[in-house]
């Protein structure tokens, strides 16, 4: 600019043509507005908007920089009334201002006049402004910090003494120059420089700010690198003070993501990986502790398949120190397994991950034991999605495989036991729908498993049993009580066979039925045996009832009566009731002559037969009845021997011999009378 331009600049300052424009600063992680940077713009009536790189050098060379700073700060602080108190304002400090020892006082005065808290003010200092002015800059920077302002090192990476400046001056923020940021998508070197700056800032506990963020791809890269704040056209162009309310309305409540690109952006996707090279030292130490402490083997290979890092667990699996891995090709470390791994490693280098490759090998310490590992290969990518290596995880699943094998064997044993069992197991849901049944059902009925599921099994029921069976099943489902019923099913040979079904519910911790488990038992042969037994019992009962002699059966060892036929009750002139001693009916008692002593065997014939296990009789007894009459009977007692040779009871046969006995007695009396008469005639 010519000399006339200095006068033009002075006029512009007096006419307030130089005003601040405000550009948003946004948190990359959340997308929330963090503050604004105030950028001076000269609104020339003829030339239009003039950028600061054209008029600020003129202000410094013409001695107008003090007036420019005062005017600009006044306008910035005046506009702050429309900006929420939690947002910051950033203002650039020029080379000349940084040598002006009165700068802190002027800033404080302007802030106090506008009642603006200096804690919200961030003063940005360029690296070029520090060259040759370190002593003055340190003094001024310290005073600015003491007033409450924060300091940011602007355009980092473009100067010559950056690291020394970070060491000497009390900076709070580190700003990455826009030239590195804009080139990140197409220049690998720019990506690495940006990553290094972010890593340096984080390690020094400085907030990192990236300038020149113009698209979401760059924002995602910066987030992956660990950068804190973004500034650029992606978040908004600089706007004059009158447009601040509109910008605030848009940025304070971020709109929900609407496009697929926004939905998958880094700000909306919390699963995006963080770059270790950009993390602070503390977090890196924590991740290293996790890396070495996990029970999973982990390592990283470069594109040449050489170990870059390996954790302790994997080193133990390989039976080698960690240091013996680094820099070596994977084939040198695991030569026996490399041939099996190589195809998956090459695919990972092509960007194709592979999860869950099982590798089995003999245990080097116990050759009889087979070890199994589960290996996953994941391509490692840089900021622009280029594959730079392979991340490998290795899990020892030997015990799990052994448990799985044992489970398979157990299931095989159980399945075989089920198939060999004469019963038919089945399961049903809480509503009674059959879910599963064994193959034996198909063998019995001819109905396939698919035909029998749900309510299909009902087709096998006998028509006469169907209603009662379904009613019993519905009751069990309703009450939760166990089921135990019998019904007939049509078998493959068209024969109807009796089955017994038992089932019980399984409940959860709240008592709710979640499954029914049951078993079907073929009881056809048992039913036939029961029927044959009933017929035999009926025949024996008919014979028992029709026998011409009395029969009484008693249990051992107490001789309690369990059964008697009508003839016995007729002979004894009494009902032979249970729990009655048959010997009480059959003792001779008054039939004995006075003084006639008889042994116990004669008095208790049935008891003696049961106790001795031998038959007693036949023996004649005179039975005195309750009505005063008497009857001659013949008794024969015998023990009942079971299949084990044990006496389980006894039986006594009773025969009415009263008529024969009395006739014999009459004949004897006639013979005696005839004999006496003949003797008299002689």
C-alpha cells in the first residue's frame, strides 16, 4: 500500500470501518460450540472487504497498531453481550503488540470498560511474532496470564523455534496451521505432522485446535488423532456482529444427523479408534498396562510382517521373550504355524479381516496334549484408511475345546441312552405345544417328528381315549400340576397299545412355567399281564367260591384272616371276618374230656402250620357254636410258601363231618346195646 493508504487506514479507524468478524470454534468430540475467534475485516467503501494480512502490516509500520487494537477490542467486547457466558473469544496479537509493554494494561482497561471477564479471553500469538522477542514476549505473556487471559500459540509448525517457545512461554492452547490440516486428505507427510503436533500438545496438557477444517473427512481424521477443537468452513465462515444471533441459534443446539455421512461421522460415532501416537502420556501408559495385562495374546505386524509390538501374554504363548520378537519376521518366530497363517495375513494386508481361525498343535511341554488357539487378523489403517500393518489377537481355547469335546461325548452318551430307552421323551412349551420328541415315537406310531409337533400327536390317540386325555392335559396346563395318565395309541402295525404318560413343568426363578418335560412308556404288555391276571383271579375266585369244603386263608405271622369262602362260614355258623383268629373258631375247648391235656399243635393248628412251615392234620374237632349247638369238623392246615421259600401265610381246609360222625356214634351206640343185650341172654 502507498503512503495515502496510511491516511485511508486512519480514516477507516475513525469511521469504524474495521470491525471484527466471528468464526466458530467447535469441539470435535461433541460437535458443541466452544467459542469464537475474532478476525479483523476492513469494510472499504470502494474496495469491499480487505483481509487483515493487507492492513495490519500497514498499521504497524505507520504507528496505528495501538489505535487498531483499541478499536478492535472495544468492538469485540461490545459484541460479547450477545454471546453466552460459557463461550470464549479469541483475539490475535501482532508482532508489534507483543513488544508493547503497555499491551496488558490496554486489554485490561478495555475489558473493564465493557465489563467483560478476561477469563473468557484467549490471546493468539503467532510463532513469527516470537522470533527475536522472546524476553519481551515472556514478560508480556506472563502479565497477560496473571490478568486471567489464556494464551494460544498460533500457526504452530511454520516457525523456527516452536519447541523452545513452548518451553519458555505459558501457553494454554496449540493451534495447528491450516496448511497442514487442509493437506491431510492427500499428503501423508501432512497427516504425520498434524498427528505429531496433536500428540505434542496432549503430552504437554495443552488444548489442541485445528484451523482450516473444511470437510467432515478432515474432522474425522482430527478426531482419530485426538485433536480437541476444530475451526474452519465446515463449522461456519466468519460473520459480522449482526449475524452472531443467527450463528448462535444454529450452533448452540446441533441438529440431529440426517444423512448417512453424518450418521457415520466421527462426532456421532463413539466407536472410532483413537491413534496412540496422539494420546497423552498418562493414557498411553494406561493402554500399555492393559495391553500387557489382558489374558489375550496381542501383537502388531508392519506391512513386511515383522513384529513391531507384542504383549507379554503372546510372548508366553511363544515361549520367547518380548524382545526376541521385535523386528523379526513372523515366520521366524512361529515356523510351524506360519504356513497356516500366511493366507490370512496376506488377506489382512489387502484390507480383508479374518476372525476366529482355529489352529491346533501338540503342546511342546506335553506332547500327548493338543493345544488349540483362536487367531484373528485385523488390518491396521492410517488416517486415510490405508493398510499399514496387521493387528493380531490370539486366545488359548484349549480348555474350552476340551470342555466342548467332553460335552459332545456326554451328549452322545445321553442320546444313545435315550434312543435305547423303552420310554419316549418329549418336551412342550407352556401352552402345551409339542416341541420335540425322540425317534422312538416315529418307530411306534409311524408319524414323523414334523407330523407330531404342536398338536399333531393327537392323531395317534384312540378315539375313545382322546377326550379324556386332552381334558387331563388341559387341566395340567391350567393348574401346573404333574400329569400321569394312560391312553391307547395306534402303532405302525395298526395295533392299539396302551401307553402311560407322565410329565412335569419346569419353572423359572419367578415360578412361571417355561417348559414341560415328559416321557411316554409302553405299558401294553403290562396291561395284557394285568388282564390275564384278572381272568386268572376270576377263575380262581369262582373255584374258591364253589369249593364243597370250607377254605380260610390267613397272613403270616399273626394268622389274621384275609379271605374265606361261603362254605367255611356255613360250616362255622359265622362270618369269618378279617382280623379274626381262625384258630378261635377251631379250638376244641369243651370237646375235651376233663383232665385231657392236649399240646399247642392240637389247639392252634393253623398257627402251628405257619410257624413250623409244615402241614397239620387232618384232625377232627367238635365245634361249639354261638347258638349252643355243636358241629363235628375236620381241619387240615398248611403253610403258604412264596417264590423265595418264605412262609407268607397259611390256609386251612374245613370239612363238615358232623352227620357222618354222629351216624358213626349212633351205630357204635347200637352195637354196644346189641352187645349188652346178647350178653344178658346168655
